[in-house]
C-alpha cells in the first residue's frame, strides 16, 4: 500500500475578483493492490443536529472502516501513509512495538486510525477542537504502529515520521511531500534488510519487496517535489533571482510501479522531545508567500504519473482552512498508462 500526501501553498480563485490570501491545500493519493476495495470507497460528511446543513467534518474511507486515513474539518486535515519499517535497534524496542500491536488486536489500545478519528470528529461538540500545535505533539508520543502522518491547518503543515513512541518531525509553510520512505532514518537498502511485505500488494497474490516499495516511494516524492521546484524556478526567473536546479527522477517507459513490474514482466526545522529535527532542501531565499500554485496545478500534479498510478484508488485535495474537500476523484478501475515521447 503506497500513498502520496503533502501540502502546497495555493492561491484560490475568488469569484468576487478580490485578491485571496494564499493557503495550504492538503493533497493526497491512496494506492493499494486490493482492487475489490475500489467500489467500497465512500466520502462521509458528518453533521450534528439540529443543524443538519452544516458539515462538521469529512472522512474519505471504505465502507466498514471506522477509523480515519484521510479526513478534514475546519482547522485541521490529516492523512496517514503506510511506513514499511520501524526502529529495530534493540530487542526491547521490538518487544514494545509488537506488544502494542497485540494490545490493539485485543481491544486494549486504540489503533492509529481510531486516534486520528478522535481529532477529526471530537466527541464533545461544546468544546473547541484541538489545534494543530496540540495535536501533533500528542500523537507523536502516543504508542502506535509506525506510520507517516501529515497534519495541516492551512497555515502550516507537519509531517511525522512516526515510530512506536517517537517521531522525526518536519514543519513547513509552503510545500512538503511525504510518501512511504524515510527522509532521515537509514534506509532499508543501507541496512541490508531486504525483506518482503505482503500487505503492500494485498489482494494481488504478490509479495512486494520492501526495497521496491521504497524505491517507488522515493521516485514519487522526487516527481512531486520537482513540480514545486519548477514553480520556484519560474518565480526566480520572473524576479531575477539566480536560478536553482530541481530534482528529476527516472521514468519507467511502461509507466509502472516496481510492484507492477514484478507482476507482469525556506528550509525549516522542528526540534521536539522524543523527536528530531528534519531539514528539507531549501529552494532559496524567496519569501514563502511569493511562490503559490493554483488549484488546477495542484490537481494536475496529484493526478500525474507516477503520483497517481495503476494502484491508486483515489486522489483528493482538502482545504483545512474551510474544512472541506475541494476536489476528489475515485478510480473504479486500475489506470492504464501509455508511453508518450
């Protein structure tokens, strides 16, 4: 199961013609090999009586799944990406990690998706929902499975590279992208642990190499980052700031993920207790607000291969400032990509 999530500073079109303030839009794709789930995808809108016209939160999920993998309310949007590795530096860490899984299976501990549901759908309607700055530190320290968690409030976006009780944290106010590989944790290839992960292609009958999964993930991240870096270059050129190069990645001429190939042929830091700072490559000295994308551009980036691929179940763009999903597309059948030169 691969995913691409992140946020991009966007200037929305204003019907009145007035200048709109830039805001972060939260983009998200969910990739999974179980095609049977495509027809079970639903978008729930939650209301609280007696005002049944006001949507309090939206959850994009599968029928029968009660947690939140992709959700938004006013002031917060969240998405969860699969993380194929965790800290195995000691037997005690492994014991605690898998012990936590057992507690979830026994119903003695909430799953990570159930925890996220609590932040998107606060049970008490009388008290204000928690803000971004209260949510992510709490989530970081709460025992859970390993995952990549993306939180956005429209002004800032936080990515947690979460382990059992710790996390590497990155915070940005212009652009960020997260897939299914770590930025700072030593990679699987470097450690030599080249295991397989059946869940990555659940329903296909194929065991996907973790190395292939991570390489696909890094490729998707590079391509998404390249879209934003190209936007930065355009602004640099317009403002006569020295140009910077942007990342590129290898394109598979058959436009397939590695899993499919196996089937058929301004930089910011956030330093926190129990976490670590995670820098990102700087695009230069441009003020964040000088570089903005349009909604059409964010949608185009999100739906371009390899970000959207033959395993993508849906793609969506959320606006946490307004608390709504501004665009969503479901893929009932696997996409087929043709080579174009």
